C-alpha cells in the first residue's frame, strides 16, 4: 500500500485523540500540559503532511514552525502557572483548584 | 526519508550504482559500521589519554602495563572489565527508565557523528542545516542524564541530574549563539560549506577565528561553553564526588556506567570537531599554498564525479585519485585539530579547581549569555561596518573575500577539468569506447527532479 | 515493502505507541519519557515528509527544550519521587469512550475525502500529478534532498523559490511573506519569557526602611532621598541638554559643511562618542548629572542613593537607546513606575532624585 | 524650491511652532505641578523663544543675498519671496483655505526682531515676575469686603505660557501666506493680549481694560471681515502669492493687483521729476543710487534707440504706475501675465475685474482692522488702559507684537491699497500721532506717557505708509520696536525699583540710585526723539536708530506734500509733533531720573534692579543705538527695500489723474531728493522740543504748574484724553444700554411666559407617563429578571471548576456538532 496523505492524517488524529484523553483524565497539571502538547503535535503533523501532499507548499511548514515556537512559549507560561499553583495549593492536583465552582 | 540520508557522495554513489532502495540502506549500514568501529574507539583512546595526561600532570606515569610501553590498551582493558560486571538495578529504581537512560545519552552523543563532516564531502548527512541539527541532537544527551538521575531512586543521583539539567540547558543557549557567530560571516549552516570556505590565501587568514575580532573572542567563549556543556571540569558539578558521591551515575555499574563515559568523550570530540570546523578551518591546514592546491583538487574531484556526457546526457562518475588523497589528508588534519582541542579539555580538567554550582550558573546566565549576545551583534555589524567605512569586504589588506576565493578556486578546478576533458577527447576518439570504460548511470531529467521516495513507490 | 513504507510504519507505531503510553502511564516522569518518544518520532516523520527544518526545530525545541522544562516542573512540584495522583476508573472509561468516538469521527472524515480529486480541482488541472513534487529545496540539482532551510527563510521574507511555474503571474513576485507574523511571534516570545520569569520568580520582600538607612551615608551632592524627579522636570532637563549639545554640534557641523547635506560618517561617529562621554561622564561625575539636570536641580543616583559609577552611567546611557526604540515608551514609563524610573533607569538600576 | 529655501522654511516653521510647544508644555506642566515656586515654565519659555531667535537669525543669514544688500545691484535681488502651503484646511469651490507661508526679507526681519525682543522681554520678566513665585500671593491692589487683601497662588507659569502663545500667534501672523490666515492669527493675538492685559483678573481695572481692548479690537475686526468678504467675492482667493489649482497657475492677490504705466501722468509731476532728474544727473553723488542705475539700464535695454539724455523724462513718466482700469475709470482689471496684458482667470475662464470703489472698500476694511490693532484714531482708547497688564506685557504689546501687527499688515497688504485708501491711512495716522502726542504731554503715569508715545509713533508709521514711504514706515516699526521695548522695560525696572510706584511726580533724581536703568532709558529717549549730530563722519551720521527712521517718514511726507500741495497738513503736523515728542519724552526722563527727589520714601527705598533685568536693557539699548546704522544706505533699510512692492519705487497715481481729487504718490527718487531738507526740519523740531523740556523740567526756568494753571481748560481737555471716552459713552454705550433694557423686557414678558406654560404642560404629561412606567414596564422587567435569576442559580451547578470536565464538555460538544452536521447535511 502506498503511503499517502491519509496515513499521516490518521497518525495525527491518533495523537490528537491521545492528547484529548490525556487532558481529560490526568489530574496532574503537568500531565494536562503534556496532553496539550500532543494535541498541538497532532495538528502539526497535519500541516506538514498537507505541505507535502497538496499545493500548500512551504506555507504549511512555516505555520507548523509558528505552532512549535508558540507551543514552547505556552509551555513556559503553563509551567510558571503550575509552579504558582503548587505554591498556593501545595499540590499539583488540578481537581483541588475548584475555588471558582458555582 | 531522503532528507535523512541526503549524502552527496557515498549514498548517491551507491544509489546510482547498486539500486536506489538497497543502495541507501547499504550506505546507512556502512556509515553506522564506521561510526561504531572507528569513533566508538575514540572514547577508548581519549580515556587512555585522560589517564595518561592526568598522570603526567600529577607527576606520575599513568598506565604503563597494558599494551606495550605507554599502556595504550588500558582503555580496552577497562572496557573488558566493565562488560564482565554485573548489571545492577537498585530496588528503589524505576527500572525501565534506569535501563533506558544510558542508551539515550549514548545515542544522542553518537548520533551527532552522522552530521559531522571529516573532510570535503566526507559526511554521512550533508544537510543544509547541519549545524542546527547537530546542536539539536547533541542537546538530547541531557535527557539521558536527567532520566538517569531521576530513575536511580537516590537523592545523590537526583541532585546530580538536577544540576546537570540546569547546567546543560543554560549552557546550550550561549553555545548556540557563539556557534552562530561564524555562521554570520559565511552565511551557511552547512558544515561542509563552512569548512570549505576557510581556505587560506597566505597563512591562517582563511580561518574564521581570525576573520574578525568577534569570531576570535567567540572561539574562546565557545570552547568554554562547550566544555561546560560536556560537563567537563571545572564545570563537572553533576558528578562532583566530594558532594554527590558520583552524581547521576552513583547507582550505575558495569557497561551502563561506561556508556555514560563513552557518551561524554564522544560529545567532547563532537564539540571539539565543531570548534575546528567553525573556527579553526576544518580540514584546511592554514598554509595558503597547500590549502589552495588541496581545494582545487577536491573541486576537481567533485567535477569529475558530477560530469555529464554531452552526447548521451548521462552522469559519468569518474573516480579521481588525487581528490581522494586530498580528502584523506584533510581528514587527518581535521582529526588532529579536534584531538588537540580534546587534549586541551583534559589539560584544563586536571589544572583548574571545580566551581560551585551557583558560580557555574551565574557565569553562564550573567556573563556568558550577554557576552555571546554582544559577540553575535558585533559579528553582524562588523561586515556592514567594514563595507561602509573601509569600502571593502574585509579589513585584511591583502586577503581576498571568501566568496571571491571560492569562485576563483572553483574556476581553476573547472579549467583543469576542461583541459583534461579535451585531452581525453583527443586521445580517445570513439565515444562508445569511453562509455564502456567508465561506469555510467542513466538519470533522466524527469527522474532527477522527482523525489526519490515517490520514485521508489512507482 | 519499500524503505519509505517501512520507516513510516515504524515511526507511526512509535508515535502512536508513545502517545498511548503517555495516556496510560500514571507516573509523570514516565509520561514525560513516552512523550519524548512520541515527539521524537514526530520529528522523524517530518524528515520523512521532506520537512527537514521543521524536524530539526521539533527536535531542538520540543524534545530538547520543552521536555526538559516539563521534567523541571515535575521535580519542583512533586513531593516525592513517585507521586501518583490516580484517576478514577470511571473517568478513564468515559474519556476513552469519548476519545474513541472522536477518533472514529476524525478517521471517517479523513478517509471520506478523495484527496487526489480535491488536489486536482484545487490546482485547476485535471491531470495534475498527485502527490505533487515536494517543495523544492534550495539545492536545485538535488530536489529530493529536502533542504528547506533557505526556502523557508526566504519565504519568511516574502521571496518564494518554490513557485517556478511561469504560468503563474505572481509566482516570482515578492509578497508580504511571513515577516509580520514572525515579528509578532518574536515579540510574543519575549513577552512570554518575561512573563514566565515573573510568574515563577521567588517572592522577595524589600526590608522596610532601606531608604532611611542610606540617607546617613555621605554623598558628594546632597540629594533628597526618596523625592523622585518628575516627568516634566526630567523632560525639561533633556530639552536643556539637547540645546547644550546642539549648541556645540551645529556649529561644528557648519564647519564641516553646509547643513543641507548629510554629515559624514566620521562626524556622526565622533559626535555620538562625544555625546555618550558627555552623558555618561557627567552622570558619573561629582555633579551627578548633566548640565540640564544640574539646572533642573535633579541628580542621578543608584538605588541606594549613592553616586553612580562610570560603568553604570554608561549602561544607563546605552540603554537610553532601548527606551527610544520602543516608541519612546521607555521614557514615558517614568509617568507610572513606582519610583518614577524610566526603562533605562530600570536597566541600569538608577534613580533620578531631587537635589537639596 | 532649493535646499536652502526649504531649510529657511523649516527654520522659520520651527521658530514659529516652538513657542506653541512651549505653551502646551508650560500650561499643562504648570497646572499639574505641586508647588508654584518652580521656574521651569519660565526657563522653558525662554528656551523656546531663544531657540526661535537662533532659528530666525539663521534663516535671516541664510536667506539674504548679502552681496546684493551691501554691494552694487538692485535691492530687489536681496531675496526672492518663498511661498508655499503647509496644510490644506479645506476647499470650497474655487476658494481654498490653507495654512500658507510667504517669506520675503520683511518676514525674515520681522521674525528676527520679534524673537529677539521677545527673548529680551522674557528674560526681563524672569526677574520682574519673580514675586509670583509663591504659593500664596497677596494682591495689594484688590481689597476684599472684610478689609483684607486678596490671596491667591502665584501665576508665574500662567504668565509665561500666555507669553509663549502670544509669540506663537504673532510669528504665525508674520509667516502667514494668505489674508485669511492672517485674520486667524490676528484674532489669536487679540485673545492673547486679552489674557495678558487681564492677567491680574481680580483687579477691576485690569479686567475692564482687558474687556475694553478686546471689544475695541472687535470693532476694527468688523471692518476687517468686510474687507475679507470683498476679497473673497471679487478675487476668489486669499493667497498672497501665485499658486496652482489642479495644475492651473492661479495668480495671488499681489499679482492680480499689479500696476501698469499711467497713461497720462500728472503734468506737474512729470515736469518736476524731469527737472529733478536733470539735476540729479549733474550731481556727482547721483551714481550712489544703484536702484536708479538699474532702472536706467533696464530702460536702455527696452528702448535702445533713445539717446541717454532724452529718455530721462520718459523714464520718470513711465515709472508712475496706475491700476489697470477701463475707460470709464471705474473697473479694475485683474489677472495679467508677465508682460502686463490682460488674460482670463484660469479657473473660471472669464476676464475678472473689480469695481474701483469696491477695491477701496476692501482696502479701508482691512485697514480698519489695522486701526483697531494698532490703536489708531478713533480706536486708540484701549491702548493706554492696557497698561494694567504687567510691564513686560506692555513692552511686548507696544513693541514687537500686537500693535506691530497692524502696521505689519498695512505694509504687507500695501499692493492691494488704492491711492485713496493710502490717503485715508495717512490722515488717520496724522490725526493719531498728533492727538496722542498732546495727551502724552500731560500724563503723569510713567507707563501712560510711554503708551501715548506708542500711539503717536504708530501714527508716524501709518503716515509713512500712507504717504508712499513704504520702507520708511516699516523702518520705523523695527527701530521703534527696539527703543520702545527698551523704554518699557526700563520703566518696568523703575516701577520695580520704586515698589510699584508709577506716578512720575513722586520720583526724581533716580539716576543716582539706578544708573543703568537711567542711562539705558536716556538712550531710548534720544532714539525716539530723533536727536542726532547731523554731520557725516566716516560717511555716516552720528545718530541713534530713531533719527534715521523718523527722518525717512518726514522726508516721505514732505515729498508727498510737494506732489500734492493740498495735503500740506500731512507734513506740518508730523513735523510739529516731532517737537512735541521730544518735549514729552525728555519731560519723562527729567521728571523721573533728574533733579531732586520729590518723595523721600520712594527715593530711599529705590534700588537698581538685578542683573536679569538690566542685561536685557543693555542688550536692547545696544540695538536701539545701532540697529539702523547707516540710515537709508544701511543694511536694515536695504533689507526692507528688498521686499518693497514694485510699484512703490516709482510712485503711483490715483485713477483720477486730473482735478483736485487726484493723488500722486511720490517716487523714491522724489523722497530721496528732499531727504536732507526734511532731516534738518525734523532735527530742528526735535532739538527745540528737547531744549524746551530741559528748560521746563531740567532747570525749571518756568514752573510747569503755572502753565497748568494758566491753560487749565486745555490741560483738563488733554488730561481727559480729548474726551474720547465720554464721546463713546454717549455715542455707543448709552444707546446700547437702552436697547438692552428693551430686550430684557421682551424676554421677561413674552418668552419667559411661553416657557413657563410649556414646562407646566410637560410636568403633567410626565406624571401620566410615570404611572405607566411603574406598573407596566417595571413589572415586565422584574418578571424577566426573576426568571433569569432562577435559571442562573440552577445552571451554575454546571460550573464545577474541574478542568478535566471542561475538556470533556468540549470534546462532547465537537462530537455533537459533527453528528448534527452529518444528520442535517447527509451528503
């Protein structure tokens, strides 16, 4: 079977779904952050695959570069938030941060 | 895939001659074999060197018994001993990560050899972003260290891993920036191109280290930072035995323990090799007449390999012996330079006392990063300033600019190539005979422009 | 099975396996390890897709940077080496159910599209080659090498090397490129860097009465500790300095030639140097300020009310450019910072106070 | 535009806008500052105007062709006018409103003069206004009902911000390139003077004076607006200079009203000028007049066939210029090309013209504005009252800014004035100078004497312009600015020194206490009187600036009288007034500085002013002495001639060239010929006035009090300022009060009644509305609120605060959306 666009998109979809599940199940803030990274990577695979297999050209790669860079920034901020969360709650369990519950 | 194996000598040669699919695989195998058998020996030699140098510095003899006069087989003997030892995993350890960590460190260190050119065109992957990729792969080594520190289940290891993580991540920034300083001058991330551009005209003038004041300082900053990045003394806080027993490898023994050291010495060689390519002229000797002759010979060889038969439109892959010899000589020069720098690192280790961890971090964050930023800015502004004020591309009074030099040398090679072609054409009149004598590969233009991957799938 | 197919299946396996292992693992560090595996395989997939620069960036930033940061977070926040915050099995089941549904949805969507037809109708050519040739690298003689660093760099500047189709009119034209997004992302990164550092900083408290203590120390120019010079006073001082400087500079420029012509480089360099020496020298001298500052009765001190060294004054003078480059915002910061400090004051750690 | 010219424009723009910047910074910075003890605003103002002076002086140096000015060649080569547009405000059909600039040597000169004097005054004011540098200023002249004095915060910054705005307005007026822009800045100058005269707003006299100045100026501006209307309707442009609209060249006002050679000049004039010219030919010094030489050459080029001796008559004949009128001599044609032939208006493409009487109306209208601004008869009454402002303001108003604006406009607009208008100007100036001088004789307040002398000198300037001595009038404007600002500042120094005592009878002998002030004042007095040693030493007369300029005006009026015998008063009145001027100015000096102290308390407390006040005095006295050095052949006069309208040179004739109403303007040549004669007359008058003053007040041969007793009727009449204020009271104020009373009655009776009825009805309607609102609308709104509140309370349980649940919600939401999509669009 030839390797085509679909294959890569499916890999991206698996990554995406794993990320979602990760976000939905992990009670550790760092775990949620990892889920976010997985989701972003799933999307990135799509960009690069489209840049290879369609007329999108290099634009797809450039967008994925932006995503990578912004994801790094997001990770830094999210870690800082996690550290602050830990300082305030003495735990990293996000289920404990429900002060704003209705 | 071809990006991974974009070799423009051996890989292409095999792909053209054997078969595209198996040729590339064969090339990869050959590269891997060379890596393991040649450069995995390098750590052994350097470990021997380390012991020898330390002995001499401490006014003793060092190893003398194993392998003749100088104890040069000591490394091998040590290796043999370590292989025989029991492979221990402490009960408190996270056993999977504990087992995995040495491999990650080792793979990262050795993986970089894939991108390190040893002579003109003698490189496994001649990537356009060679430097970038090399630094990226090298930075993975820290992962193995951290995992080792964490998974050992020992607080000494954890501290060592933590220190190591902080140190290596911090020093990666000035390392990358100072590595970019010569890049600004040559305008390429391709390590082969960078080294080729450092052909001297008179004596040492081609070396990027002497190109301008900023690259000169950048070399020393780079070397300091690289030493720290390899966690070598005086920056070896991760394994400070007086404080942390053994640091991240406290709980390791046997072969897994030795993997960390192989990785360390390999990384030392890689950063030293990178230093010699970026600053010290790579495989150029620095003597103008030798360099120029060798460069012309190498270009001539490349022309011979890429020559196209004007009548049939086929590639004529001629083997040109002088070019091969020039490359071999270049490799000797390159390895000598890199080894010299490794020797300096060893020398420093046994000369300078160890710093405190906060001093190490402060040195990096407060001094080295700003200094490297200033150097980068200066290296960027320097050519503009020289062009603007002196109205020339370099301040050196009698040296020619890099680009002119390359063009001129390539012109000389092209001319000698054309002369040889003419001579051959005069000697061998029938075209068909020539085709029989030389191996020719049919590469239609359409195929040449198509990706190799899709070609394989057709 | 070709090499490409083999590599693809291998990498797809490690990628998906790593991702699933991340989900399944309960230990955070193991999760991080599997994440490295997954993301590293993604980098390899990028290489497989001829996107070598993106792949290298992925390695460098994700695997080399983000993962380390993640482990940092783990180590700093975990109360012991084996922290496990268990998820309840119910949650796990529900999430997996939803996840599988989403996965089916995505796969169904992906496979429902005939990409070949879509590509052809998009290009407008019924017989367009599919898949199209990969985005050609800089190295035209070896198009399969996937050297995309230079094309991407040029693309960021608006030059497109990939479109060589002469029928497309805009192919060789310059476009706006991605320069603006690039700049925005750069500024964003800077902001995030500062913000993250601010969020994660160790909270320190300044000892009460620090100002009062230093007042007793002798200073050559008597200043009013804690009485900071206001924006307008400083603006007036700058205006006076400007007059003083131009009173020297303009006649000198007139000596060099007519004012209507741009000054020579040497003149610009020398006068810049002299201005720098004037500003830094006067501020680090016993006067503790330029002529304008002396007239406006204000002085430059460090944060302890002491006179500044020449190095500090030089840093202050150089970082004035910084204040100027950000649309003079650095100067206007004196209007709302607590100690009426401008950006260059903050950088050099100086204060501007009223004289006695 | 060459680089140099654009640099001049930039420099002048900077000099113009710097004070505005200063104003903005000072007024806001001053308002927000915590203490009123800061001198920052003043330093800013000084810096701005000082920089403005540097820029203006640089522009002057750049713009002037010095070789043409000092060497051979015509004075018109001194500088080509630079004109252009800064900013287009709006277009209304063919009418364009814009911010323009028109720069010739007059503009440059005015800029330099205004900024220099303003700088000196600013510096002086640093000292003079220093008692405002306090948070609690006690105004001793304001008495409250409880017997105490009025307390307020110091207004140092306010003073200097207004001064900056004043300078900005004046410079804008000078730089303006169209008459509308002039009007705008004209009004700005007015408002600034209003603000500054009323600076001590709590004092009744000050606020009244400010109102008076403002209202009287409005009367003049009414005429100005009429002039603008005429110009708009008849000319279709406000711009002075030639410009382009839609790439069609459109001539400016000055080009439209160009003169042509008179068809038949006055016989007497022709005869006289030819005779004079012949005399001139024989005179060895005849070659000294390069301008005459140049015209000579020009004429030779035009009529080469004529022998040199014969065409001399023709030359003067040709130089008498006249407006281009139709045969009936009632319509003036506009739009001519370079050769003087009529062409159509490029925009409307018709031949444009204006009735002659309307041209006169326009000129008189614009001049009415000048009357108000320059305090000419009959609107002169505001200026003496304006003394209520601080002395630096008086100095600025009287020398460089406000009153100068009127003279400047008269000079700038000169090409638009028909000879009849000029005659009006001349007579107005003549009346003004005499009336003001007579009042000055009896005034005892030191500042009031100076104020009346200002009015009188402004009359001289107007007279000079009116009788065709264009350059002479503006020459006097410049020189007068220097010595009058000098004298005002000196008087300010005296006032400060005597602790705000302004009455001269209480002073005396002050020169021992304040020598610098006394001698700089003496310089000013000599300059304004026009005393001189009328012998040439090194080719120049030993004289202060005032001598040269007044001399030039008297010479112009003498030449005018020679040409138009019927208007002999225009020569004799100024001549006599020159003597009066010398008298009252020396009276002032002797009263104040010489003799014995009359009030011991004042004398004992008197002291010399600080350096910050005396240095401007010295600087200004230097300029008062030397600014006009060389007189008619000096650089200043040459600069002015550089921007002289072309037709001034040859003299103009009115449309009615025959009969008693005909007016002939003297040519420059004619003026020059009577120059020496006029100089002697003026000098004799001045010396006799000065001697008379010395006899009366210096050595007191006759007691002035005796004279006062003997002529008490005349004295009272003069002290009451010719009863102008009473006249206006009867003529205007009383009738206005009566009309106002009628209006009040109407307002109270009818309009208020209607409004009251309406308000009652509105209250009724809103009462009904309120009931509807309270019951129906509020009930509905309350019901909705309750429902929303209840549903909100139940919905808030959805917000669990658990991030993982939110992620699930998102995923489920996406799923649901897709399912919905597939169901609704199954294809």
